[in-house]
């Protein structure tokens, strides 16, 4: 499909493909280099599958030195690079282009060291988010940001997108939990940024790197913050008669200064889809549901729950259901975290990622439903309500080009709505290609130019993931 | 995901089924994280999502399989961990079966590969031939290091020989079947490899059933379930085996009133439960196949539904339960075996990283010895961390594979259950140094 444009591939690079591959083959063993068309095909997209571009080649280096060698080579030859983690981006952040080499970090998948005294872990960038928590859980620790894709997505990708998750309401997103990175710059130079503790001296470069969508360098290692597991944690399901009531309840809880660990929203279509997959015991006779998780000691949980229940009653809560066991808790979260995948059982979808002030949730939810209906499509809403990070899933048939166009148009309308309601285009999935052309709706030309000037300090020739984030026209050079 | 099949392509029911599977995949990548080969190799092409994409491209293009595609599909263990993980319900098993058949029809393997595969397909599924071959393998064992040096096939031949048990198993005496009109009746799949390698397993199952007053009907005409050849893409041979077994069992169902077809090797169970799908387009067999699949159950599923008497004399043996992929992913059987073992008095420990394959996977350990060996070492490491007295599992392939990497005895779940309920000590425990002397008086009852 094609409403989002890709830059025209550079014919000079395409013509030199054989030489470029020979150059890469001198740097990497055969099992780390993908060149045949059949095999490259598998890397042509990420989780935004409506868009696909076959890369020139795929390099899968095994260590920082190999990443540096490949980058230095590409830089010298003027070849574009698309960094890739697990390829789970919903914004098309890891989609290649025909004249670019994909550098994937999936072979960099070791946990290097764990330091409980200082509560940090040093990991290679290709480790999956969940495997960090899995490794330290037996000792009572975890890595906090928990994107629903945490089973598969890598720390590299999390850094690229500054990813968030259900439990980020209390613990912050990726940027709040990364202490340092090792990064290879475009010319192959290896730099260490940040350190072993939060807020090291000097310019906060880490804040720049996290969320830079693979446009400033390739991260090969990260030092992450570990947290102690809470004494106890309990999700509670709250069922409502309407999405608006649930939205108002969220706004009221946040407004009262209560910060639960997680506050997730699902509307009826989402509840039905997830319940069918996870059999988590979600109420099926309500229009919308909140999953609110509280944690701490038994008394702390009781006290916080009492206040939340009190507010929920004011908004006409119909069902209140506490998890009674570790198994139930696991199922409740399994259902929520599988929401997008499980939606695949009923239809294709694109997932929006706009964020709005929580006070605007009821209005934006209502308008979202109207917008999607006006295109004759259906929507399922499942999202991180506590921080106003909405994820309307627009359901459609990807094999029907007309529906694809309608779904994209509806998506754009929704994102504009979010910006106009005082929010922004992306809460956690990043801009990628998906929201690139909407950037002007959020930022002025001056804003964009300043951002590009910072970018140019790292990559003046637009070699790193150049099809993404900034509208293709009006780009500035170094 | 979007697909691009022509309506002519979709007229082929195989293609239509695969298209439906591909449409349900949302390319979320969740499955990559639990795929054993992706964990080891870190290459998306050796992950379920990558393989699905390779298959999609191959089928859409109507192209013959290329060496590159074959390499990555061959590396797939068919462990089906990806199916357990997939939130979208993508039926990877049926997709990869289709791809393997397509490869078999359109790709010419090199001569040594063809020879090895033909050998396996012509020996393993036949009890008598297998028994003979096993004799030859025992004879060949001392020559393993030599074999390994043969160019091209060496490593794989050596792997095959290494799997032969250290001695030719003795055939144990079984209780004579008593026939009484009012008794509940079942059949047990004898199959191919298992009765030759470990006759003690089905003997234990029979004794357990006899104690519950259930008669095991002998179905002489049955044989290999077809799984081995099916995984090699030899669809016609697999379907031929399936039809023969279906004929045999339908007769037993209709004339002798068997209520279940019990399987004691989960690898076979996954396949027999899939007969209904495999033969869905065969007008003569579709309905019969469905009936057979519906009556098929793993021995632990069946025992779990019975009221086995509680065991009062607790054996206090620590058992690491290894769930075979075909058990936990292929048939989604998780709790029954552990519950039965606990009720029989064993202390059951879960193996960390339990969802990852041990590398056995039918003939995978013969065809891909390198990856299989790494997976076995990883599995044995995870099991030995638990310091168990015994390892229990429900699949002959896993028993052989894991047994080749550890000194801890590996037995079938039913052997332990039978022992606890009054049967003989499993042969592997008798052989295990140290263990037999400590537990010789058990069970006291
Ligand atoms: C079902 C599903 C649910 C999801 N749920 C959430 C959620 O709850 N919260 C959330 O935030 N996201 C979510 N996502 C989106 C996605 O998982 C995240 O954006 C994730 O961080 C991407 O990680 P990845 O390893 O797949 O990276 P990729 O998709 O491969 O890449 C993401 C970006 O990072 C860049 N990048 C990759 N590696 C490097 C590197 N080594 N150095 C520099 N840049 C690099 C890429 O170029 C790209 O721009 C979800 C996705 C799916 C499919
Ligand atoms: S988990 Fe399922 S839907 Fe997701 S990529 Fe794998 S097979 Fe496709
Ligand atoms: S069956 Fe097993 S080895 Fe094959 S793709 Fe699925 S998880 Fe990987
Ligand atoms: S799964 Fe294996 S052992 Fe069992 S009958 Fe089939 S081919 Fe033979």
C-alpha cells in the first residue's frame, strides 16, 4: 500500500550492490550476512506490514566491533543504514529501503553482568526486554518498562522508541530506566554515553539518544536500572456501562492524585477479543473495563483500592473484580498484553498511538468512535489510560486497497484529534514512517529545523534510517 | 498479513488453507522469542516469523523451493512452541507441513541427504526393519568416531548410531488379556520405534489400565502413525500410514467397542490427533479420520480422567518433569502428567526454560546434529540444576535424546506411575547406580 512515500532509491548504490556485498562479506562471516532475495524478503517489514521495502542486504553482527566495522564501511561507501532490533515497531521504524543495509542486533543477546548492590544490569542491546526481568526475578528484582511486546522486543528497539508499557504509570518509561549506553556512531566510532547512575554529570546526551529512532547511531550495549519487586501486587477489574464513564473515572483517579502502578482501558470489542484468547475472567456484560493494579503491603493495597473504588462508584461502576491468585493475575495481564495479536484473529488492524491529557479522554474516545464509524470501519480500544496514551485499533481488511486507504485516513484524523485536544502524535510507538507526514501538524517549521540540526551533528548526510521521522521535503543538510 | 494469491491458486484446498493461516499472522514477532533455533542463532530467518515469511513468499510465487528456504525450514524442529506463544492463533504446524511437502516435490536435495532421508523413511517406521537396524547400530557403536569422519554424512550417521540404546531391550512379559463383555475397552498405539526401543513403556501402561479394570484390545494391523515421514515432507507415505491405522481402529471401534485410542508417545499423539485435518479432503476417509482423532488421547489424559487409587506410601523421589514439545505445544497437555505423578507420591519439579525443545524432534537429532546437540546440552543443564533423582517425560524421542546427555535416569511418566501403583521398578532405574539401592524396597504396598 502506498499512501506513505519512501524516498527514491539511489541508483548509484543499487548499481554497486555486488561490490557493497563483497565489502560486507569481508567483514562478516557468511552466517551473519543475508544477501539472497528469498532471505532478504523476511526483513522487508516490521509490525507495520502494510509497508514493505526489500533491503540491499542484512548484516547480523555478533559484537560491537563488527557493528563498528560495518558502519565505518557503509559510511565510507555512502550506503544508508536501517538499524533493527526485533522488528516489532508498529510505526514502521525498522522498515528498510532498497538502497540501505539493515543492521540487526538480534545476535547481541547476552546479559553481560548484574550488579544487585547498585541495582543495575549491563546487557547487550539485542536482549529482549522480558529476558532481563526473567533473569533477575528469582532474586526479587525486575526491569520496569513493560511494553506489551516485551516478550519479543529488544532493549535496542525500546531505546530507539523510548517505549512504555502498562506499568510505566508509576515507574516511568525507557528513558527513566536506562543509565548508560554504548553506541556506534555513523563513522564507526564507539562511544559510551551516560554511566552507572541516573543523572550523570555533563550534557544529558542520553535523553537525546533514547527515542532517536535509530537516527543518531547504533546502540550495542545498555546499562539498565533494576527495581525491587513490590511486596505484593493485585490487579482489579472495573466494568462500566460506557467508555465515556470509564474515561471519566480515569481522569478523576489521576485528578485525585492517586498513582496506581497501572491503569489500562479496554472497550467491549477489545474485552471480547482478549477474553476469547486468555480466558482471564474479564466481564463480558460491560461496555468498557479498567484494569487497575495496586501494589505494596496488604494495608497499602487495601487503602489505595478503597479510594479508587470510592471514585469508581461515583462513575457508576458495574463490576468490581479483584484477582485472587497469582494465576489469575498472570491471566489478566496475559489477556491485556496479547490484545493486539489476539485482534489478528478477527481482523487486520493498524494501531494508533496518540496521547491526550487524561481530562480529555472521554471526549477523544467518543470522537474516535465517530471518526472510525464515518469511514464505515470498526474500532477496538485498548490502552494505557493512566497516562492518556490511547491505542485505537482500526479494524479492516488489508487485502482490500480501498479499506486500507480508509483505515489510514481514519488514523490520521484520530492523530490530529489528539494533537488538537492538547496531546501529541505518539506516546510510545514512535514516529517512524507512520506519523512522519503528520509531524507538521504538531511542530512548527522552526521546531522541526532545530530538531534536524541536532540530528545533523550525528549524521549530516542522512545515512541513518533516513526515511523516518522528518517529512521528506524540507530536510536540512549539515 | 496481506497475501497475494490468485484465485486459481486458491482453488487448491492446500493453498486455501495456508492462505487462511497466513492471513491470521499479524507479524507481531512474539513467537520469535520462544523459538529454540532463534534463541541459539539470533537470525529472524531461523524464527517462526521468518519461516512464515519465507513460506508465504514461496507459496505466493508458486516457486520451487530454493536451497536458502530449505535450509531454514529444515532447521525448524516442529516443536510448535511458536503456536503456544502466538496470540493470533496462527496454525504454524499445518503451514510448515504444507511447506515441507512443497519442498519434497520441488527441491532436489544432494545425494547424501537423499540417501540418509530415504534410509530413515524406509527403516524407522517399520518395527522389524528397525529392530534389525538397531542390531547393526549396536554393532557400529564402537566405530562412531570413525563414522564421524566420513565426509558430508559422517556427523549425521554418527548421531544416528549414538541414539541406539546401550543394549538391545528385553521384551517384558505382559498380563494375558482377559475378555469380559462388560469391561471398558481401549486400544494402545504400538507404533513403530517405541516398542522396539522401550517395550517397558506400553507394558507399564497396560498394567495401569488393567488395575483399573480396563481391557486393552490388540489391534494387529496398526503400525507407525506416520509422524516421522510426515515431518520429512513425505506426505503420500504419511497418509498411507494414517489410512491403514484408521481402518484398523475403526474396525476396533465398531466391532469391539473401544472408547479411546491411547498413545504413549506424545510425538505420535500430535499426529494421530491431526489425522482429521490431514485427510479432510479425502472423501472416503475424512469422516473416519475425524472419529479416530476425536477418540485419541495421551495416556496421561486418560489416566487423569480415571479414579486411580491414592498411593499411601510416598516414594519421596524428586522427579524433574520434562514436558515434550509434542505434549505441551502439540497437544497442550501440561498439568495432567504432573498431577498424576504428585498423586502417586513423587515430588515434581518444573524445569526452568521448560518450553524449549530438547532437540530430539523426531529425526531432527539425526538430520541436524549440531543444533540438536546444543539444545540437548542446554536442556540437560537446566534439568541438572534441579538435582532430581529421576527425569520423567512422555515421549520416547526425548527419553533417548536427554538420556544421551546425563547420568540421571530418564523414564516415561507411566513407568513411574506403574511402579508407584505396584508394578516393577522401571528398568532405567534398576540400571542407575546408587538409585536402585536407595529405593529398592519401594513401594512398600
Ligand atoms: C503486539 C505489539 C504490542 C506492542 N506494545 C507496545 C507497548 O505496549 N508499548 C510500546 O512502547 N511499544 C509497543 N509496541 C511497539 C514496539 O514493540 C516497540 O516500539 C519496541 O520498542 C520495538 O522494539 P524492537 O526490538 O522490535 O525494535 P525495532 O522494531 O526493530 O526497531 C524500533 C526502532 O528502533 C531502532 N533501532 C533498533 N535497534 C537499534 C539500535 N541497536 N540502535 C539504535 N536504534 C535502533 C529502529 O531503527 C527503529 O526505528 C508493540 C508492538 C507490537 C507488535
Ligand atoms: S506470534 Fe503469531 S501473529 Fe505474531 S508473528 Fe508469530 S505467528 Fe505471526
Ligand atoms: S516449530 Fe519450533 S523450531 Fe519451528 S519455528 Fe516454531 S518454535 Fe521455531
Ligand atoms: S511418532 Fe514416531 S514412533 Fe510414533 S508411530 Fe509415529 S513415527 Fe513411529
